[in-house]
C-alpha cells in the first residue's frame, strides 16, 4: 500500500514533474493497465534535482523506469509495454520491469512482495520514489523515505544498501554530474 503523501513538498513535486517529460509519459503508462505500476528512479530524481540546482546539475533523464508487479506475468509483458511506450515516444528510453520476477534475473536478490517492496529496496532514498496517475489523470505518489532527501539534494542509501559498494559507486557518479549534492551514509 502506498505511503500517504501529505507533505508540504508534494505540491512542488507535482508542479516539477507535470512540467517535465514525466508529465507527458505518465498518462501513456497509465493506459498500459499494468498491475501495481509506478514510474520511479532517475526520471523522478533527476528531474527534481535539475529543477532544484539548475545548470549546476548535469543529471538528465536517461530512461524511464516503469516498475509493476504481476506474479503470473512473463517477460513478454515487459517487452510489449516497452514497445508501446517507445512507439509513442521514440526519443525516450524505457526500462519496464516486473518486480515479481526481479530476483530471477538479479542474482542474490530477495523476491519482492509488491512493486512498493521493490522500489523501497532501490539503492538510494531519493531514487526510491514512485509516481503514477489513474485514468482520470489524478497523480499518486509512493514515498517510503519521504521527500526531504530528494528536495535537499541528499544521496543516502536505503537501509538495505548502507554498506553496498554499488550504492557508493552510484553516489560518486551522481556527484560527478551534480556537485551540489551531498552524500550521507547514515539513516
């Protein structure tokens, strides 16, 4: 179940994302009718950091991470969704992943119980934020670690990744492109 987003920064998050490419692709994602889907990851994080730090931040949207959960799903489901989105937006890259099968293709990872479980396990708190909209265009947010790190430019590993070298390497790559960010290793 999504964490309720009653936060002073939620309106600001909506304004930033709605005015970006996220605002264009989100309704198309909703039309796919994937179960328990969220757009999360760098598209959300980098859009906010670019808005917050401007020209001092060279992080851009590399791809749109569409996560969903279907215990009965298969790889074709991911490929069809990616093909449809790419057909609508040929200049963008889409990474569509069923979180139910994540442990099968990512060695050493535990199985997830939901999309939210998967997103909450992503490397950094500012990356573990999901956004989606329904058929009526109403936006919803999943913010397991709140929005403070995202809006304050803090790179902090999620609890499962506090000593993960991958999280440290990724944090260093963020700093190379956006020196305004701050790395925090504590929770």
